[in-house]
């Protein structure tokens, strides 16, 4: 099924996306680029905010529907770039540009795959492709807004495109960021007065560091809680009466976010306030037909500690795509051209091998 023309079209689309700045919440330009591309393929699209989606020509509501999803927003280019971030620079065997690896390559490969199946009459499933916004900030205007719009048909499961070296993440940790505040009693630092909130916070932090959650995932390992920010005090001679710190919680599929929060409350003195309870862990069972197809193709399976739009999906999903996660958000980000070919072939082979 793979054709060189599919790779060339994907590379050209990726170059157009790179050339159009698309920071989170500012993806209007790339949304238009995507709409224009589908128009050249005579494929009608719909749009919710900066989320662009389409379904296959012979959509049949009696068949299961697979969502092909990746994002077209990017982070800001850092100061270490030596190439122009908003220009696709082809250098020997790679394409350099902001968003090339995360997640432009996955997006254009998913789109190429969707186009290759678009007109087939005898598919055993439907396909919906969605290029979504605000993934880099886990924003409410991205995949969540599209799912809540009521415009999408019923989706049975999803393939989320992210750089995984075309290995398949069948599980992903969720994220909960917790603001903690310890309260003491102010006093003069020169006298034995007050209750130092910093010292109380240090006790909390030690407890967090030493605490182990009992349930350990075979794929994702243990729940990981890390104190990443701390702030207290205003002047040197005053015992601080409050100390604020932040806990980054990476939650495996064995726990809900609510369960992790409740357990944390039993080991600290601080008042805990989660910033969000939206970003859940996920796992697709190894008996699922999509995972079985991956096994048949010899695709390696793993559990991912990093977050994607999977966290906002309420349906079974996997994460897989061309490129390497370690290149994401780095200066002079790039994708190897052979990785683009590999991405298209991997997605096409998965859908061809899938039996549902």
C-alpha cells in the first residue's frame, strides 16, 4: 500500500506546518494549512476551534470507529536554536524545524494513512482523523473541546501520534499537579518564637520522598511523586508563617487521581489543592485487536511516563509514531526522512493487519 508519493506529500505538508507558527492557543494558521491540504485531496473537513477533523468516505455507523489523532501546536523555540525554527531545512537525511519531531511527523503520517484508506469501500472499520490544538499545554480548547462538541461520531478506540520510535505505548501515566501550603506561626528570628513553616514543609517533603504507593504497574512502574517548587519567607529576621510547595504526581493505571490525592493527605501537614483532575492514566489491554496487530507485526510494546492527549481520552488508546521523544522541545529539532516513511508504513500496516 505504501507509495513514495505518500511520503513526498507528507514531507511537503510537514514543511508547510513548520513554516507557520502554531504556539498553543495560536494555531489558526496551521489549522488553515490542514484544511487547505484536505481540500486538495477532495476530502471535506469540519473544524471546532483550531481542531480540524474528517471521516472516511464510506462511513458506516454499524462498524467500529478508530480515531487517528495528533496535534499541530508547538512549544516556543528556545534561545539555543541555530537554524530558523519556522523554516523547514532539509539537510542530508533529515528535516529540521520546530514541531518536526513533536508531533508534526506523527500528524502528517497519520494524515497520509487516512488519505490512503479514505475511499476504500470494504473497510472493516471507520476512520476519523483529527488534528488537534493545545496539546502542549493540556488545554481545554484541544481534543477535549472536540470530544465535547458533540460533532464527532462514536469513537471505539484511538491511535495517538507522538514520537515513540514507532514502538507502541499501550499505557501512559497520568499527571496531577498539587499545590501544597503549610501554615506555621510568625515570630522574630532572633528569639525562640513562632512555628517555622519551612521546617514543617521539610517534614512533609521528607515524608513524600520516603513514601511508596503499594500498587506497582507492570508497564508503568510505581506512582512517582516529586516536589519541584518551594517558596517561603519575605525577610531574613521573620520566622515564616506559611510555606508553599508543589508536588508533581505521575500516576500509574492502578490508581485514580483521587486515590493518590487522598493517600498524600495522610502523610503531610499541608493543605493540598490539585490544579486539575483531568489528566488520567490509560492502558489498553494486550488482548485488544490493535495490540494483537502490533504483536503480529513485531512492534515492541511499552508503558510511557510522559503525557499526551491520551490523558484526556475516555476510550482505549495507544501512543505510537515516528521520531524520538528525546528530541522534543530541543533546539534544532528534527525528523529523519526515513522516519517519515517508517511512520506511514507502520500506521498503514497496523490498520491492514487489524482484525475487528
